[in-house]
C-alpha cells in the first residue's frame, strides 16, 4: 500500500485496528524476519540464563540477608523468562537445539566477569547498572523494530520480561544507593569500562548495533569462577552454630499455649534462610538437566526465601527483635561442605516428605489458627501449600534419579544420618555455648501482647543436645 492509503484507511466505526496491537501503518512496516528475530531471542535467552546462573551462584556466600533473599527472587524471575523464551524460540521453525550455545564471545565475557565480581558492590553494579539495563534496552528495541502483528507473540514475551526487569532495577538501584560508596564506585571504574566494552564489541545485547573492534582483556574471570559453598551472614545473625533451643520439642508439646508456639514457628520460618543457601549449591553444581529442573528448583528456592521473610514479618508484627534469636546456618553449612549435590537433594526430599505427615505442615497451620493471630494462620496456610508443591517437585526431579520412591527415601535417610549431630563438637571447639535465647524472645512478645508470660512456657529449656541431627526431618524446616 502507498503511504496515502495507509493514512487514509479507516476501520469500521473507528474501532481499534488489529485487535488492539497496532495501527495498520505500524503493522505495514516489515520489521524483523524470522532469522533475525530468532537470533535476537536467543541472545535474550542466553542473557536471562546467565543472570539466573549469577543470582543463584551468589546467594550462598552473600552475607546480607536482604540481598540473599532479593537474589533468590530475581533468580526465579530469570528462570521463568528463560522458560518463556525457550518456548517462543521453539515456535519459530527452530528446533530447540542451539539454545545452550554461546551466541557471542563478548557477551560471555560480560557475564563471566559479573559472575566473578569479587565484592558485593561490584556484583550489584555489574548486574543492576550494566547487565540488566542492557537486556531491558534490547527488549525495548525488539518491540520497536519487529512487526507488531506478525511477531506479536515475541512482543508479549518482551513486555512481560520488561515489567519484571523494571522491578529488579528498582531493587538494585535502591540497594546500590544504600551500599556502594563513591570511593568504591571510583575504584571499580576500569572494570565497569570492561563490561561496557564487552557490550560494545557484542553490538549491544541484541547484537543489533555496529560491532566495535576492541580487545577485551578478562579481569576477574581470567581464572575461572569457583562457587563458594560456605554460607555467610551479616552481623545481625549471631552465634551461628547455636543449637540451644529445640523449637520442635516446644511445638509438639501439648502443655504449651498456641500463641507462644507461634514464636517458635516464626523462628523455624526465618531459619529457613538456610534452605536457599543449600539449594543454590544443588542448582549451581548440577549440570546438564532439562530447563524444567532449574525452573522448578529455582521456584522452590524462592519459596524458601519467602518462608524466611514471612518469619521476619511475623516477628516484627509481634514486636520481637529477631536478632535476639539465633538464626543458625549449621544445616546449610554442613550439607554444603559434607554432602554431594545429589545427597543434599536427597536430604531435602526426605525432610519435605516428612512434612506431609499429620504432624507436619497441617499441624503448624492448626497452631496458627488456634493462636488467634490471623497473620500466623496466613503464614502457615501458604507455607503448607508451598510444601505440597515442593513434595511434587521432589517427586518429579529427585525420585527418578534413584529409580523409585522407596530407594529415594532410603537414600535420603542414609544421607541425613551421615550428618551426625555436632552439638558437642561445636561447643568443645568454642564455636558456641548453645545459649538459650528463648526467654528473651518470649518476654518481648508477651510485653507486646500485654500479657504475663506463661510460667511453664517461659521456663522452656530444651536444646538439641542428645537429639538426632535429623530431628529437623520429622518436624520440618524446609
Ligand atoms: Fe519452606
Ligand atoms: Fe519447602
């Protein structure tokens, strides 16, 4: 059609044209062909896959809780967009083959460098100021250059990805403003220049710009990145080996009031921050699985981070300073340093299987309801639902590894009993005195509730001493 026919064309009764996608004039511009479109989609797919890898790899050893949980969230979002892009590429006369290939050596350097960033500040700037904005710009370019009618399915994929990328930037920008000093920023300039050069050499993340010829010299990724499996925590987390309070013994004792029990449940929720620390290692160190595995495992990892944050919210809502409790890392530290990835997955499945019993998640929800605190009922209601999902994820991805349900469960049991209790060991090494933190927490909550502490509940003083290390398995913390 000529330009005049395009501008003169009127829809029936001036109704929106083309199902609301675009004007006729916009859709009459040819845009990207399938080959060009697929080449770009593969680059976005690669970018999301590498961002997912980086977020996962950096969860365990990132000390700051807000970043640890933020990375858990963003890893999951990236995993979802990887999945969506894989489906879209598969719709475009393209066999799914080729999605594992590196589309551009310069982009590989960009992501390798961010993965290997030695400080939290550099990691944040690399991710949220360089890498993710480059992807956001590439998606915007795609939406403006492709045919809005012919390639509407890709545009939809780009739109949804951009929404979540915007949320990720907001988190990243605020985190950088809180944490990165001007001196740090100054010191990282040569490295930031390397990241920007990598993008320029790649012709932008979409590969749509003229490629700049420039030598790229790897800095932090000159030696291959090694995953740090030792969990780290910020200074609000004290006495990390403490096993001085056994919340399960309190929770399952009918003599104690439901409201006091909610505090033990909140402790168990917040303690779950050790699950992302452990699951990150499984995901990072297990190679060659179908993407569905990484997607499901990342979803579960994110759920466990949410469970920890639900514990945080519950404590704050009850006027309790949770830093006075001992949110330990004994579990993730030991599994990460003493077990292989499949052994860790076996333990996780073994625990989650136990949570489906009558004494597991249903009981915790009943206690939440009985406490009269509607927030506790909500927390435990969703925690229970998530757990049902996690058991299904285990059935799908872990059991087939071992062949059948019984062998899978037996293996989980054996792996877990391999981790014998270190209660005495850590005390003898002077790592903890296993102090009883419970009365402090309980008194704070009672003061907030305006009630006198229940004398029996206040006097609770049972630790994990003499308990099998797998007590967690029958009571549930994952
Ligand atoms: Fe959980
Ligand atoms: Fe779980």
